[in-house]
């Protein structure tokens, strides 16, 4: 496996923006690099008789100012191109490409390489990648992905049985079982094909629903901890502002005037109450994690900006 991470376009964008005259030259340079890699892969393929995969993708886009990190369309939409002789040649409309999630790439590469799907992956198989395979293999790939997502849902959602995605998954499995019975009877009739097509659609619906449910769980933020962190930052800033006059007089220490005993007692009581609330707020999620792993794990989300070359063999 060869992974190449090119930063030229990113650097130009940060310095000069997306309309820089350097962009065209850099894209032409990348075209020549990709052509050399693709030509070398085709030459190697003739020797080994094994198909290779060339993946071209980006981990982020570029705004009108040349930056990234926000949620604008220009920053979150990136091209994804998969090139391999293992794919069936068929015409496609490049003006309206299929939209996929970046998390789908991990599941797709794992299935294509015959590897286990990452346990915490919330992505679903990019179906056009396996569309040229026999119906039996297509259903097997989709089943592997739905099983992985359903297990992840069970680990993170206590009421997973009521989740629409899990219900769709159970329906898919039942339909798949009926299809296998017909297949083992060596029934190659039109009925087998039509049922297989229905099972495919059902699996794709289940995958989409499961992935959406899990992505929603991952996207939840700990508001309480964020508020505590903000309060601590504001407290530190306040103390720094109070220390400015002393610092200007070249005194390292901060003299805090003593208040009355009543005020001090009130201050300490408030401090104890807030500390108790803070500890309780931390213990409640911990107890939930011990009784059930709901919302305790986070899926690993990583970006891609690379050209990935590997032997691509469907098991």
C-alpha cells in the first residue's frame, strides 16, 4: 500500500486563495503525477494479473478566502475518485455525481480489501464499488456492513431495538434468508433475481438509517463540560485583568483585600456547593457508562488527503 499526501494546493490556497494563478500550474503538475502512477500500476497489473486500486480524494475543500475548517459547501464537499480494472465499465453522468459521506470510505476499502470493517466506523458501503459483482457477493458485503453497524448501535443505544435502522436490519436479514433458500435450491429463475433486488434495496435503506442514527449519537456534545471549561477560562482572564495594575508596578504578587467573615463564609459555602454540583455532574455519566455503554464511545473520524494505491481484491 502506498499513501501519498500532497500539500501544494493547500499551501497555495492559504497564501493566495483559490483564484491564484499558481493553482492551474499545480493542478497540471498533479495530473502528470497521477498519470505516472496510473501507468505504473497498469504495467504491474499485467505482470501480477491482480487488479489495483487508485483512490484520489481530499480531506477538505477550500473557501473563497483559501481557508478551511468551517461548514460551507466549498469546504466540506470534495471529489472522490476510485479507479480500478476490477470495476465494471459503465457510462456515468459526471455532472451529477453520487454523494457519499467521508466516513463511507473506511467501510468500502475494508470490504474491498477483504479486511474487517473498523469496529467504530459509522460509514456504509459505497455500493457502486461492488455493483459489478454477483448478487450473492453483493448481498454478503451489505450484510457484513449492516451487522457491524447494528452491533455498534447496540453498544451505544440502550433502546436500540426500537431504532428504525435496527428494525430495517432485521427485515433485511429475514429477506436475505429467504433469498438464500431459493439460491440453495439452485433456482436461477427471474424470481430469484427480483427477490435479490428487493433485498439489496432493503439493505441499502437499513445502512443509510443505521449510519444516520450512529452519526447523530457521535455528534452530541457535552454541554456541561463545555460550560465548566468556559467558566474556568473566564475566571482565569478575570484574575489576569486584576493583576495588570500590580504587574505594571513591577510587583509579582497579587494582593487580595480581606473581606468580612460573613462574606468569606458565604464565598466558601458557594464554592462547596458548586464543587458538589460539579462532582455529581461528572459521576452521573460515569454511572451510565458502568450500567450501559450508551454515549460512552466516540467514533474515530479522520480526514483523507491522499492518493492511495493498493491491491484491490474482492474475497
